[in-house]
C-alpha cells in the first residue's frame, strides 16, 4: 500500500496547505509585522533576530542668539526587539491499510490538507496572541458582555492609538466570534446603514469588514489566553485593537526531511511552500513504515513571535470569567 497515495505529492500538499492557511486566516498577515525577509542564512530553531523600534526624534527651533547658534542636534534613539524562533509545530496524520485501500482514499488527503492548515494556523495564532498581556500592553478596554462592543468601542480604540501617535494605516481589530457578531456586526450604528446602502460606516474590503479606519476580524475564541488581563476581580482577553507594529513575527525553514522520520520509515516525498502574504514556510513530508503498513503525512512549521511597540495595542477585556460572551 506504500504507493496508494503516491500521486499526491508532498509539494502539492504543501502548496495546498499554504494556500488554505492564507485564505482561512488572513489576519496572520495583518496584525503583526513579519520580519522573515530579514533573517540571515542558516537561521533556524533557537535563533534570535534583533530588530529596532525607532523613537521619534526631537524637533528644535532655530536659535539666532549664541552661544549655540543654529539648531540643536537630535539623538537617534531606538530600542531592541528580540524575536526568537522557539516554536516548532507539527501535524502528523497516519493512514492505515484500510484507509489506503478505500475507493475514497484520496478524500482523506484532500480533507487532511484543509484540516491541517486550520489546525496549524490556529496554533500559530494562539502562540502569537499569547504575547498580548498586561505586562506587554498596559492599555485595555473593558466590556460587561459581547453586545457592549460596537461603534463606540472603535471610536475609543482609535482615540487611544491616536493619542499614542500610532500610524492611521493598517489598523485592525481582532476579536472572538461573539464580540464580532453580537457586538460589532449587531450594532445598528455600524451595521444598519449597510442594509440601505446609504452612507455606511461599515463595508467589506478584501477579506475584512472595514469600519472607522479598522479592519474587523474574528478568531476562534480559544486562541485568546485567559489570565493575561484582570479587570476588577476577574476577566479574560477577548480581543484587541492594534497596529501591526504591536507584534513581531518570524518564520524559519525546516532544514532536513530526515528529521521527520520514525524508526523504520522510508521517505516517499518532501515538499516546501510559502504562504504568499504571511510568509509562513510550510514543509510536508510523506513517509511509509512497512512494518506497520502505515503511511504518514506530516506538516511542520517553525516560527517565533514577541511583543513589539507597547503603545500600538489596546486589549479588549471581558469583566467576567465567561470570556466567550
């Protein structure tokens, strides 16, 4: 049965997974800065990339009266942001002889690509969003329930970022589905005008709903960590408004397909693809273990993330421990 799925190449699977990953989770390329293009050669697991967060220089007025005639010199100021590749994730699917001999064996692999891309994307989101904590981002907005989120929330979020001097472009709100649907999309001040197509503040652009200078995106409720914020006596993170500079991300290439093998396995195929917008590099290896008559298709990604500019994010915090509603 080793060749039953031989026509389904690893490169084809890697491309399909990277494509689905892009379409299912476009926010991966929207709410953090990807520094993958800056990595040096041989960058791998455990490597650290240091990037700079530049401060705004001071501005001086011309001084016509000595002794220091002219303009004062501004000092170039920047802080280091260190991103370590410390996440190495895998999704390994096993096919036995019964599955491989089935007339619909190919469907297993088709569904595998879609489900794997979802699972990997969700894991990456979980790890990146884990950086959103009160120790990294002190500004937060509090909600008694998901329905409390709406137009006023976006106005306040915009004001917070404006006051911090954060750039107007590329701002995004990422929330769990309850706040997205019961809050923003159910607010008549945002949503009702769209029904009549008159002067709407909310419209769909590309993959996102856009309102008041923010792209609105939803993510699985379970990717938001509990315990990172406390409002009153309890509370949970349910989302955030940010500029991409708030979070930093880097991904690295999987170096050696032989690392995937279990004992006694034979590599049948190995392929790599890159998700176009997010830059996430996906590696897929297909190997067969004759002793157990099992085919394995394994997908791996390697990445790291960290908090970036502290002023570029405002956390959305539920006032109760029930973080989904």
